[in-house]
C-alpha cells in the first residue's frame, strides 16, 4: 500500500480530527446569514409588547381606545382576549404555569401586559405607548429570604391553596419546591467525626446569557389549509412544536417550526416566551403573518436569566486534608414563575454534580426554590443544567479548605482527586463518571505555567509592603456532567432526551444529513459532516447538514447543555454505521466476495490481501441505486434515534494569574491557561474557538455582568451600557491546551466541549481574585469583581493605596 | 429606585412674601420647570403634568397631586404627587417644604425634604443620573421660586403681609414650558466633574 496516497485520501475526507474551516462562516462574514429578523412575508404585520413598569401591581383596567386610533394599529390583545382560547397562561418546562399576558396582576417589571399588532413596526410602537394601563402598586419582594418570611406578600395568588407543586410539598405561599440529593445521615456522620470542617456562604448572582441576536419569531397561519408555520429563535424547535400543538390544539403534523440561523443561544432560547405565543395567537386571529422581534432591553429584562443561587456549603476533612463529607444548602431565586429549563425530574438541574472531581464518600445537597418579583428563567447559561453553580460551589469550598489548612491549592486537589483507576466512578450523589485522568492534566498545567515560580513571585510580592499590586493565582479542576440524557432519568414534558440523525446518501456520492439539534454558532454543519466523513468515507465537503426545520428534521430535543455532540453526535455515528453496514453488503456483492473478506480503508472496501480489488464508497453509492444484492432494498439511507446510556463527564484544569492595582482595584488578567479534556476531538480549530468563546463569557460573568434590582424591583442594568459584554479590548489573552480521555460509552468517544470553558473559568477568576487577598484572611468575594468592588475589598482589608 | 433629597435654598424675599408662593399650589407648581396644574378636583386634590425633553425623547408625566397639609402658621406645605409617563415610567414624590427667616432682614430660606420613588424605564436607564438630575431640577425650581417670591414683593405694598389669594398668579417667574434637559445635563455634567475632582459643590 502506498502511504502518501493513503494520507492524501485521508486528508481529502476532512474527517474527524481535521481543523477544516467553518462552512457557516462564508455566509456569516458576508452578512448573508438568514436570521429570523431577515424573514419577510407578504402582508406581514408587526407586533410590539406593552410591558409593566412595576414589579408587582394589580391591573385595575386596560384602555385600548387611544391605541386603536393610532393609524396602522389593527388589534390590541390582553389576557382577557386570550382567555376564550385558554392561552392567557401557559405551562412551563418546570411544571408551573406562566402568564402569557398579565392576568389581573403583574409579577415582575417588564412583564408582558398587552400586545399591539400593526401594519408596521413604528405604528406598533406608537400603539404600545397609547395603551393605558391602570395599575395599583403592591409590595415588592426581591430577596428570596424575605419572600419566605411568614408575613411576606403573596406573590402567586393563582396558586392559593396549592400545597403541592410539580416537585412535592410547598410549605409557604412563596415556596416552589424543596429538592435534595445524597445521603443526609451519612453526610452528617462525616461532619460529626471530622477533624476539620469549613463553611462558606456563596452568592452566585443573577446574570443573563445575552446572545447577540435577541428573541423573536414570524408566525404565519394559513386559514385555508389550517397550517401554522413559525420561524423562531429556538434552541429546541421540536419541543416548541409539541408545546404549540398542546396549547393550540392544531395537530403537530400541521405545525412547522423553523429555527433558521440563530445568533447565539446560551440557554436563552430554550424556553417558550409570551411573545411567541401572542404572535401565533395573532396570526391565527388575523390570518396574516405576524413578526415579533424583541429589543435588547426587553431581552435582558424579560427573557430567561441564569443562576441567582444563594449557596451555603460545608466540607468535612481529615487532619491531613482528605475530604470526608460535603453538605450544601441552596436558596434558589426562580423569579415570578418557575420556568427553569431542566429535565422534568430535576428541579435543580444536575446541581448534584457538586462533589466535583473529588472522591468524597458522603455528600448531601438541598435546594429550595422560591418565588420573587423578578423575571422567570433559570436557564443553563452556556452550561449543563445548574452545573456552573455546582462547580463554583465545590471549587470555592476546596479553596477555603486549603486556606484553612494552610495547604496549597494544587496539593489539596491532587490529594482528593478521583484516581484514574477508579473510573467508572459512582459519586456519593449517584452519578457514574465515565472516564477521567485529572492528575495528568493537573501536572501538565502546573508545569506549563511553572506554578512553583508563580508562588515564589507571589510570596516575594506579599513580603514587599510597597508593591503596587496584589498578585492572585486561581486554580480550578472541574468536572462537568453533560449530554442529557438517558431517557430513564431525563425527559422534557415527558419526551425522553434522546437525539436523532437521518442520513440520505445520493447516487453520485454526496449526502444530506438532518438532526434534531440546531446550531446557535457551534458549527454543526462543519463538525457533524466530519463525523459522517470518517464513518462512511465520503468527503465532508459534499455532506450537507440541515437542522432546525421540524418538517424535514427528525424529532430531537435540541441544542443546550452541551448535548449536541454527546447525544446527536452519537446518533450521527450510529446512523453512519447503519449506512456503512449496508455499503459493505453492496461492496461484497459487487466484488463477488463474502463480507468477511473485505477490509475497510478510509473511503473504500478492499478485498483482503488484494487492495487492487476494491470498491470506493462513491462506487457503492451509485450501485445502491442500480445494483444491490438480491432481496435488498435500493437506496442508501439511515435514521438513528440515540438514547444515551449515561451522561458524559468532560473535565479541565484552569489556572489564572491576576494583578490587582492597589490604588484602583483594577484587575489585570496576566495569564489564563485552560486545559480541556473533552474526549475525542472532532475539529480542533472549532474546539479552540468554542473555548475562547466560553472563556470570554466566563470572564464577562466573573468580572462584570450583573442584574441589580432596587427595592422597587427596577432592574438597573438592562442595556448594554450597563450590562457587560466584553469586546477584544477587555478580553484577556487565552492559552489553551488539552488531554484526550475518550468517553467509553460514546460511539466516537466524544464528550462535548462548548460549555466547559464557561463553567470552569468563572470559579477560576474568583479563585484568583480571592487568592490575591488570601493572606489577609479573605475567603470569598461576590462576583462580579469590578474595579469598584475589588477596591472596596482593598479598603476593607487595609491594603488600598 | 428611591431618591431622598434634603435641601435648603436662600430666598431673596421675606417669609411672608415667599409663603404667598409656597402656600399656593398652583404658584408653587409653576416654579417647577415643565410642571403645570391642569385641573383642581377639590380643596386638596389636583391633576397636573410634568413635561421633560431629553434629545428626541419627550416624557410627559401625568398624575395626581394631593396636598396633605398646608399650615400658614408654620409656613409649611406637605404634598404627595404621583404620575406615570406613557412610555413606561412612573414616579411619585413626597415633599415637605417650609420657610424660615433668612440670614438678613427681608430674606428667607426654603427648606425642602423630598422623597422620589421612580419605577420603569426612568429607573432602569437613569439610575446613575437620578440624584444629580433631581438635584439640578430642584435648583432650577429654587431659582424660579426666588423670582416668583420677588415678584410677589414687587406687587405687594411694603410691610403688608402678601395676601395669598391675590398673589395667586405670580406668573412671570416661570416661563419654562418643559424641563430643558439639555441645560439640565450641563448642570449635571458640571456637578459630576466637580465631584470627580473632589470639589464639594
């Protein structure tokens, strides 16, 4: 066999491991993407939303008269108009209900109160200003601890008398659920017998995913055919189709949901928002297409937030720093409606991954969900469900333990790691970690940055009272749980969290593949084709990937929680293998040998011992349509629905060095080293891009993003003037590295990567900033670490210049 | 968003003269730039508007005013105003103001304590500027008030207490039809820079 020739053929495939350029970018960089707002239809109407200026108020009346006089305004819809269709409330993914349009009461600022439909966008906006709403203000509850006091105002009057919620007992009118995991008795026993214990209160502030494209839709109902087509910014179009069918009564076969190009999701585009429902209701009523696109202020204020976890964590350890127990207590602020996007059975998502990368024998966690007068949401912002919160908790706690025991951060982690030979490892919370090699990764990072030298430099700086900066070193060794998930545990509205792939190979050797996921920027069209290329031996360049149209794509649960590669990626490999198996039969038929006499090589089947006798996949594609073995169906296509046997557990070691100006509190990120292990790597260039994006969003959360509320429930920070989106000016330089520990249960060993850098980097920044103050006894600082807040700590610690 | 302001402004007219303005809700309202009483509902209830313009954005707050106390003996006025703008902002103000003798004969001091509660867009966008803007608004008010009180003095016979009813329309003092936010912005920016360089204003 000719080695250079083989190499050439391999390169021509541009399969797995190839850094092929992103297929999507050609249209994106030329401004030729096709986003929802690019869609225009004949006679299309425009919708705008009347929103509440108050966080909590009774609606005494809504006067549409003046609005209807505005030229161009065709209709104004309120909750009363939706009532006959039972569309004024809608079910949430978390088993609660949410108001579509405020029904007698508003529960948060910027809540949807009425919609105005007009012939153009300007008339709709004028109409919104002319709608008169008479409010009676009610006492506002912003703090979840205040919400749980016995005499706190009742926020959800619609739930009066309901002592049972979707996740068990409600013991207070503002209480949603109490959920727990682990073994409380075992954890308590570990603490009773512990030589050392530490505890720390941590607040993970409310943030917003803030994708560049806001949410919106174009809904179009054809009254003659009874068909509804809706272009929508959704990370889960099939789930939306099911929800719309359940709400409207239209059969799913007559509903087509299309997610075209999506400008970033990060969890923000998982939910079903009132704007979508109203636009759909409006097109059904008016018989014309209706477009709704929210503006930035509406996006930040009213569509799904993330985090808002008040966490109390405790660690028990032996005298030499071996962790023996973990206890966690969380008060979770869910806002006005419980609209968290989690697998149905997990109201706190997969928060119980909070034992992290450590072999902790006993652990217990409890999460209490609470209603407040804030916007609903609770989505996984570039992470698997509540995994960011979990990783933040354990990584911060391990730091606090190291500080108390005067041990090095790296040393205490190494001491407590789940060892390579312990995998598959079952955690105290019941997760079965698939694979990992944490020590190798840690050693690689410490060596790359010369950790000892950094610590020596820090010691020298601390010893010098005139040093103008404080130096901090953050270290995090995180493990994520992604790829939800096994249908025995995970479902959304009763639909198991499988995903799907359908591949159709054409006679001339090209193919189209469709999946139930939808790229929001992850380059699925590029990377999915690479999996197929390697599996079936056709060049990725001629494999079209199509997603997002429910009328053509097989049913899938969508893209979030890093599930595309772990779940859909597996479906792609399995569907490809079905095609490969059929191709082998055809090849054997063509070469007149037995299947067992064939060897697969890159893009062809060779007859064993005589590679000159072979059939390329391209030959087989042609034969599949004219010369198949007797009794075989013609054609070459396959469908696979993949129900993962387990989650995947990507991990990484991140290290960050910061220098804090003692005069201004300004924090410079001197170095950020990110080592990720996502198992098999499909496209290293795309992975690096995803990691850069995740690190940058992590930097945004840790260093600047916040959604502050005042006592009246005003959100002070819902414009990009206030809400921090880092540009190339602020973003630090990223250094990336990797190890490869494939997942043993995934067909190609891939684990998912896009969210790891977000999950892992946030605690790393906090770890670095707090580390700068560690010698002054500081164990925690609440994000975001803006210059002002860091300066306040400098003053408090007596080291401000 | 809640803003509390505690202010004292010098008035170049006597307490009695100044009271002719403060004791008359219409006259007092007229001193507030952009404010207007549009309707009197009964002895203590009024309807009014405040108009402000920031660049192309015009905000018109329409709402209710209730006079909670009017004490001529103490030269004290207490009122509460509450209004909303169509574009999604609402504001309420609780104001207590009284007059004290000034540092010199024939002068007085206007002492005001106001609590503003703002909700909606104004509170979302403007939170950082709300205190300085309110400050600057009150300063303009005080200036107009001073001029109105001076007009009362000119119209009244010297030495006689100004009859409140007769002085009901000391109109020439406050011609501003709307709050000129550009002029206001300049005051705010000046104040901000002064604050930045540690100058106490």
